[in-house]
């Protein structure tokens, strides 16, 4: 990997992620590791790692770190966060993840109650209704879900609406909301089949007020998207500054200010779903959050097309939001994801032969997590490994950073959100197609 054809493209933070430097240390210590414990990337040369480290340190302002235990919108708003760092000339900055988290819960509750009314004629034990009730206010982060929230509610700084206990540890809150929504769903289904069906709208509105009250009690009242907040801070030059804007105005400023030539308004979701025809626009039935918002769509492309677009985005100076199956071949202690992490043939005398399509079809793989790609290592213009930041905080991986081999990306990465200007014209034209509708239980709809 230390050849003259080796190069790296990276968006960086002030701290070099230890994963890259520690890989060399692991190589040096590999003789102490038993043969039946596979190590990732064992042939990295010291010179290559030095080259990488120098590259990582070149531009320390472009990659904001996600906060510890960040709620689900953390990865989706990283692009806006980077833009705001530039716009306000600040060294350290965090957007409020709890703000979008608050409104996401309320919008998803409204969405699921409407879907329950629309499917009142369906069998309660049928696959569709059961899927709707399975996880109605999931902490998912599909790009169009986040984009809908940004369009309707905007953004606020973390200091304006900080994370409280339930924002950082949302499991109990999710359990209570889910139980209440399931109870309300059964009432709405019964009402839809009774003579009182005309009252459905008012009953649903009352239920939504209950959910709104519950979310507010747990997270505290979020700022109104159309009312001004006051944000006071010191910029990178030590100058005291004050901003008075509505959340919608603040988000508009993030879109207008760019860290690169990437335009947030042109963001498109590319997916690699080999179970379906490539070069097709896809959507998932009854999947969304904001009823009046944009429809969730995906441009299904070959993996090489998806990776090329990601590399082009990184070279343009932008982070890349992507979806994957994060738990597969995962080493949280060393911050690695590698399909050769364990030598199964040596340790267990078995091999795994399912391809990506078969893994999706059998339930072995699905989109379970959104993260942010911040760098890629290229050899002969081909990706070798990727650098990723998760929003689980610095306790996960190597201070929040992970190294993913290219083979892992091929098998377990499914989605990347890119500026449509960084794909070919024929790929952009796919957006004009009438989307193929996948069922609500399709693996592409898991990550919502």
C-alpha cells in the first residue's frame, strides 16, 4: 500500500483518528496474536500510514464531531453542521440533535396514525399492519426523513436546545411512545369500522395531542420553527457574536453556505439493492414521516457507480451520509469493520457463501445505521479502505472513528446521499422515472 500510486482523500478533524495510526501498531504486534484471530489490513506499511496521517491533518475544520449519545438526526445534519462552521467562523460547534429528534417523534406519530386509518380494512395480523406497528417511532435516519424535518422545522444550535437525559438515552421514551401508539391504533381501527367513522379525524387529533404532550414532558418544549431564538458565541477570532434567527432561517443559512461545491438542495439517495433492477427509481409503500413532505425515493445503481459518486464528493470537500448494516464483522474495540475480521474456515471449518442479494432476501442484512464517510484511501484510483464517523460518541470504535475495508463496503453498504451533480447524466435522469413501489417490509424500508 505504500506505492507511489497510493493516495488518500479525507475530510478531517483537529484530532487524527487513532484507528489509522494504531493499525501500524497492530501490524507490529501481530506476532503476539494467535493465528486463529484474523487482523484487519495486515500489510500496511509505516510509510503509507505516515502519508495518510499527514493528509488527515491538512484541513481540520471541515469534519464536525458528532456528540456523545447523539439522537438519530446526528448523522443526517452533519453536512449542515460543516456549512455553519464555515459560515460563522467557529472552531467547535454542534447542532441540536434533540431539536430534530423532538419533531421527528411527533411527525412519525402523525404519520403512523394516518397509515393505520388508511389500512383499517387490512387484517390486523397481516404483514402490512404488523410492520406498521412493529416500530412506529423508530430512530431511523433515511435521508429523505431528515430532509423533510429540515424543510419543515429547520435547525438550532445545541446551546439553544441541549440534549437532556431522554434525548441521550431514548429507549424508555421509545418504549412508552410505541405502547401508546399501538393502543391508539387499535382504537382507530375499531372506530373506522363502526358508525362513528366520521369522528376519526377528531379522535386522531386528540391522540396526537397526547403524543405531543408526552414528547414535551420528556424532552422539554422545542423552539418554534417560526420564532426567533438568540444564540451567543465567540468565533474563531475571539470576537463575541450574537445571532437572532428562526430555526428555518438558520437552516436556510446552512444550505446557502457551502464548504465545497456541493449543494444540499441537490442531494439524491443512491442505493445498491441487487434484488431489484439497476438504473431504476425505487420507493417504499407507506414509508415516511411528514405527510405533506417529499416522497422517499432511491436511485438503484451498481456498487461501482455509488462508490465513484462518494469519492467525487470527498474530493470536492464534502462529508457523505451513508446507510449500512453496522453490526456485521464489527470490532468496536479497534474501530474496524472488515469481512475478513475472523478466519471462519480456520476457527470453525465453515465458509459463508451468500451474496448481497441473498443476504437481503433472507433477512441476513439490511440498512440498520446511518454514519458519515469522511475519507477514503485509494490505490491506482481504486478504494482500499474508508474512514467513517459514527454518532455513538467517543467510547465507540476509536474515539468515534472507524476504518471500513472496501470489501466490507461492497457487502454491507446500501445507501449514499450525494449531490446529483457528482453522478453522470444518465443517473440523474433516473430521477424522472415513476418509482417502482416496494412493499413496506422490504429491507430498503427497515432503516426508517
